[in-house]
């Protein structure tokens, strides 16, 4: 009997060590510096709220811990879209002024490999900036650092809450430098192909509500020939 | 999903459209996309914006595990309300494709009490490779 108990304890200890190694593996870490941060080209900076209650609308399958907003919005419960979320937000520019509308669709990806530090989400953004034009962003995002640094500590916390200062890039591709692919659709962006990166700054996270304080940011690099034609002090919108 | 002043379509219950003048001329609509067998396969957004120089009508269709399509529509509808657009960009399996998309409103004729007013049909004609616009038009016409 004692041998059975020892075996069970060994199994439990092994699982615990495995889980700890998976969660805190120093070999898996995201890039903190955006590849566009060192670009000489002009960039477009757009902010958006990561708190779902601050979005115009947020919806998912309706059974996730993060609830849709508003409460009675149509939910994505059908099987093919059950792992998809949809969100519409007001975007603001670097001067904290409203810049336009953003709509994001995100779906859990089959490319997720937790053992390799990849928690992948395939997402697209549609941005409409009145007076400027429309943009389409295609990207894959890796939320591994987000899970490790925020979500797991929140679940381990007795208050089911995490507080701190977390800043990270979530864009992981499809660009070779871990950048998103951006296409201009209309206005002054028509025909342009650009690179982009999405990042997040989170200050508080709750198990039952997700992020409760923080902001997201989209950085889009304008093509060099467009940048050169612009005024030297031309802001990022 | 529109709540700008002057819009007649009501917002879903509980949704508050931002009282921001920059969004006054923008009308986004989010849909569930169904295939020909009436099975939900994805989600989409159509945005209609009124600008001084021209109106903008864009679609983004997101099909989980397959990819997304970004489509610019001709703001001026054709005969019978048919609107034609061009695939501007795609992701995943749609990334190497080009083509055109037709949008048409189909009114409901079932007469059922709880039936929707109608549906929007999107028909996409996509081909692989990069063709110049002129050659693309010829291929589509065939």
C-alpha cells in the first residue's frame, strides 16, 4: 500500500514540476521591443481600450469567463465560430483624440503549442479613420507571455486578481520580424502595403472579467516613399 | 450596429453608440456568415462611410481556421441593387487570391412571422496568382 502512495505522490510531484516548468520556462519569452520601434519611417499610432466594458461592443460564445458587452448582444455560439470573438472600439491617436473606428475578429488558432510557448490567436482588424481612409490588418498573435505573466498569477492569487504593469507585443506574424501585414483600402492609404505591430499595456486583470485596466496600441509603419513626402513633423494622426 | 444621430435603425439592447462627431458618418454592421447550406461559418463586418469626396463601403469576412477577406465595394450599386467589389487583401488561404465579389439584397418571401426581412448574398469569384486588373476583368467576364 505504501508503494502505491509513494507512486501517487511521485506522479503528483512530477506533474507539478512539469506545470511549473511549462509556465516559468525562461527559454520562452516574447520580444519587448517592437521591430517597428527602431524604424526610420513614420508610423501611425492608434490606441484602443482592452477592457471589454469600454468597447462599443464585445461578443464571444457567451460561455467564456469574459462576458459579452453589452449583456444582451448576439453571441457567437455556433460551432464554427465558438472560438471567435468580435469587438468594435473607438480608436484614439497619439494626442488622445478620437481618430476612428476599429473592428477586430479573433479566433483561437490550431497553431497553438503550449509546450513551445505559443498561445496563438489569428486575428484581423478593420480600421476606418474618417478623412484618412481604411486599413486592414492581418496577424497572428502570441499570448504566451500574457498568460504566464498575468493570467496564471491571477488564478493563483487568493483574490483572483493580478495587479502590476505589463507591457508587451502580442503580434507574432505573419511577417518575418513578427509583424502584421497591413493593407490600405481607401483614401490616402489606398494601395499601400505596410507592416504593423499590436501591443498591450495592462495594469489589472480579474479572473471573472479579464483586463480591467489597460490599453492596447496599434503601430503601423508607413512606406518610406510616403513618409518622405510628408511634413517632417507630421504627427502620427 | 449604428447609433449616430439621425439613424433610424435601432441599436441592440444595451448598446450605446459613442457620442463622437468623428463617427457620425460611419455605419458598421456585424454579421454572421452562412454558407449555401445555411450553416454559420464565420463573421463579417460591412462598414459604410460617407466622405466629402466619395463614399466608402468595405467588407471584412472572417472564416475561422481558413482566413479573412478584405473587400472594397463600388459605392454606386448597379442594376437591381447589385454591388460589385474587389478583393483588396486576404489572409491565410485567401492571401494569394484575387477576384471580385458581388453583393445583393434578397428580400424574404417566405411570409413567416418571425422571418428576417431578407438576407445579403455575397458571391465571390476568386482566382489564384497575381493578374493585372485588366486581365483579371477578362478572366471574370469569361
